[in-house]
C-alpha cells in the first residue's frame, strides 16, 4: 500500500516537474514571440509561410492592379501609339501631351475651371465631415444602447434598406428634393450622400465588438452618451473610421450631379471631365488623362487613411 | 443584442403602472441617445425610407413618368410571372450569378484580407491598395473588352491560338456558351470592393492581446489562430461583408451590360437588374420596373434572413 502511494506520489512529482519544464520552455517561446512581435512580425507565423503568402499575393496582385497600370500607360502615350491595334501594354516614348491638352481645354471653359475644382472639393469635404460625424453618433446608439425602445426596429431598418436597389426609388427621391426646393443647390448633392446606410452599418458592426465593461466604466465616471461615444469608443475605432472615410470620400468625389444640378457654376469636376473627354474620338488619350487626374485624390486619401491605422492603436486601454 | 433589450424591459417597472408609461420613462431616461440618432435618421428617412415606401405602390400602377400613375392592381406581377418569358430567364441567370459570385467573392475577400493581415505593416498597406485598385479605376471594363475581344487580336484569343489550344478566334462576348463564364470571372475580379476593405478593418480591430493569450495557451500555427481567435473575434464584420455580398450578388448586371451589351445575345447574361433597368431607364415603364425591383427586394430579404441565421450560429 505504502509503496503504491509512494509510487503514485513520485509519478505525480515527475509529472509536475515535466509540466514545469514545459511551461518554462513555453515561457521562453513566448519571450521569443514577444521579441519577434516587436519587430513588427506576426506572433504565430513562420518565415517560410510569409514568403509563400507574399508570392501568392504578388501574383494575384499583378492581375488586380492591371487596369490601373493600363490607364496610366494609355494616358502617357502619344497619338501615334494610341491607335496601334492591338494596344501595346507599354509606352515607347512617354509624353505629357494628353495632360497638357486636357488642361488647355479646361482653361478655355466658359465657367473658370477653378470653380469646378472648388465645387468638388467643397462638397466632398462637407459630405465626408457630416457623414462621419452623424454616422459615428448614430452607430454608437445602435450598437451600445440596447435599452432604448425602438432599438431592434432601427437596426432592422438599416439592414433592410441596404438591400433595396435604387432603380425604382430615384424618381421619388427627385420628387422629394424638388418639393423641398433643393434642386440646383449644393444641398441636392450633399444631403442624399450623407444619409447612405452602408457606412452606418459598417460602424455599427465594428463598434459592437467593443467591450461593454469599458462603456459601463465611462458611465460610472459620469460620462453621458455623447461623451462616451467620442472620448471612449471612437478613439478605439481607427481602422473602421479609416475605412469609412475611404468609402465616403470615394463616393462623394465621384458624384455626377446629373439631373440634380444643371446650373453650370454648380457642376462637379467629374461631370465636366466626362464632358471634355466625350467631345471627340481623337481625344482617346485625353479620356485616360482625365481618368488618371480624377483618380488621384481618392488614391491619396486611401493611402493616408490606410497607413495611419497603426495596429497598436486597436483596443488600447481595453485591458480588463 | 435584441435579447438583451428584452431582458432589460422584462425587469419589473419600479415607478410606473403600465407598459406604455414604462416605455415613455425609458425614452425620457435615454433622451441623449435619441438626440444622437436624430441627425442621421432625419436625413435617412427623407432620402431613403420615404422614397422606398412611396415607390412600393408604384408596382401596382402603370406609370410612364409623364402621366399620373394609373392603378392597375396586380396586373404587373401577373404579367411578370406568366407572360414575360425574359423575366424567367432573368431569374434563372440571377440565381446562377448569385450562387457562383456571392459565396466565392465572400470567401475570396476573406482569404485575401486574412493573408494580407499576415504581412508586415508596409506590405499590408501596399497589398490592400493593390487589391482595392479595381474599385477605384473607372476604366476597368475597357481592359476586359480588349482581353476577351472576339477577333484574333483579342489578348485571350491570340494567346490561346499561339499555344495551339484553339484554331480559330472564339466569340467570348457574343457566344452564349462562354458569356456566362466570362461575366462570372470579371464579376469575381471586381468584387474586391467594400466587403474586402471592411474585412481588413475587422482584422485590424482585433485586440492583439488575444493573440498573445493564444500563444500562451499553446496555439502553434496560423490556421489554429484563424479558427480559434480571429473568426470568433470579428463576427460583426463578417456579417457586414455577408450583407454586402448578398446585395452585390443579386444586383449583378452592370458587368454583363458593359461587356456584352443590353440586351445581351440570346439574353444569356440578362439578370433581374438588367430587366429593371431596361424597363425603368430605356422604356420608361416605371410601374413595371418597380414591380421587378420589389420581387428582387423580396428575394434578397429572404436570403439575408437565412444567411444571418447561419452566420450567427458560428459567430456568437
């Protein structure tokens, strides 16, 4: 009996020792992992895997970036190369001719070109600011205040509205704007864009991952709903906000007034660029040049927004 | 979340005597929440809800944009399903597109977002940009028209002929045998848009402490990490991308229209969306177009409901 007990004790001892050793080894691994991470690498990755992923992404990436590359190449081609068929995928003697033609035409417009630039920049900035502000406020309530009456209904409304296509509704939208006297003003371009549900749903979904304890803590500290939203929740939502800004900026920048605005001085840059580009077949290069020029602001915003999203910012101060 | 709301409401009201009063009390208590929702919902009601509600009855009328809508009952829906054979083709095509592009583009954008997330910070920005590029390039269709051009100078034709795989040029965009495949490929390529970026944001929003904890608990490789930590932690972003994928998959049509024209040869890539555009912006029969949109809306609503049920099983 006694021997058996001794045996089992010993084996238990050995097991404990083994466990301890294992744990120490693991601890070492973790320390290694920490060192690895501080170099900006992934904690559970391997170098071989990283290289495989890079090659895969690079090959797929070539396929994806192709139209962007092609547009830039086409915009740099002189006339003699533009009409070669089939089109070449590279440019032999690049020229800025298309761009200078574009701006020459733009300089001779009836309304000064700067006016169109101002219109586009103005409505884009106003839409972006208004949209981000209203959406963040609303998304906070829709994700973190389930106690209010009408919470479930409001959420359902947002998701459902994302599924409705605009083919049937644009007439009614126009009728409403006409009744309110918004046609032919900046409001007709700005307000409908501010009220798109996609950004709201994006923010709502991202905010719902935030720990409730943090919000309760803010409440205990005496912060109201507005303050909790802007001082506690929003600083932890940088990746989502960067994405939101990219979406809304891109949408706002590409607005083509159309039927909503017909006064020449209120038209946007994309409208006028399409008009310039559409006015003759010999302007093939100008079309691509105008496309490239129009692409620059969204690209810049995209790069700024994406590179400002620091991984370490995510959920800082969220320790339980 | 909805469950939680019920729980809080189920707590016995302390200072009230009826459910109505209790609701009013709650509303008063949370006044600031309503003020925060007000600006968005005001605009949202004005520009989305009212137009949608007002355009639903249009499906019951005959409306040509000039004369006042004339009420004709369910005749639009009747002729849609009984007399209009093209609409039946459109339903079939839409379902094929939805089945092939929806799930594939969803999984593809998730996988790419995940792989990009494994890279170091500079490469992350670079690859996100590369894969989002098609959504920012306006002339994307032109390139595909060149690639799939029907003569022997089309890139695909000339490459295949040089390799000796085919003898004569194939009409990729007008031969009904190939059109569907071509459009599905281009659609998948175009699909790296909003859903992909949202998933990237979802990956970036995950608490890094979770990964450290995972390493301590003994997670060995990327795949374990993906299934045990990443996917459960980003449930809401997955739902968002799913809703986008559904609405994207069912409203396919622009790609087919740009590549194959409207109407396409033999209606091979004609979708419900194309049908609605055909009646709405070419023939100006808005009543009929509204009825088509309503059918599409109903189909998407049901699919969305089913997908949410399935996803919520995995994410919560």
